C-alpha cells in the first residue's frame, strides 16, 4: 500500500509541475510579465542585510563557545567542527558543522575581534 501511495504522490507532483509550467508558458505567450523586476534590487538588498545581521548575531552568540573549544586544544577547523557537533550545537541551517562553516565563523569572528566587539 505504501508503495502505491508513494507512486501516486510522485505522479501527482509531476502533474502539478506540468500544469504550473503550462499555465506560466500560456501567460508568457499572452504577453504577461511574470515576477516583479521593479523591486528586485531593493528586495535583494534587504535580504542581504538580514543575512549579514543573522550571521553576525550567530558569531557573537558562539564566540564564548568558540573560545572555550579553542582553549581545550581544538586548533584545526576539523577539530573545532567536531567539538561543536559533539556538543550538539547546530549550524545556522540546523545541521552539522564542517571545517568550511567553521572557517566562515572564524572569519566573521575575527572581524569582531579587530573591531573590539569581543575580545578573548
């Protein structure tokens, strides 16, 4: 039964996609302008500011933990990521930490270090 339900759901997703694409193509053929290019730059700017603020807040929040992990002997990006994962600290997207995400966090945190927001 589950296999049958899964197959039907997959077929319905495909049909919905096809109907949506056909409707959008018909609108374009009729000359309709899709989307809103008028506020694209403004919307992008607002979104970037929100992402930067969110990343800054996370870096400030994690600064004490980052200092603690480093003082415990974690010196490489991989070892810091493993320490965060062992402690159950979720990454910004709710998943595991990787060396690259720790590098981004450290880069942001160093910016705060030099601006005097947080010092060790």
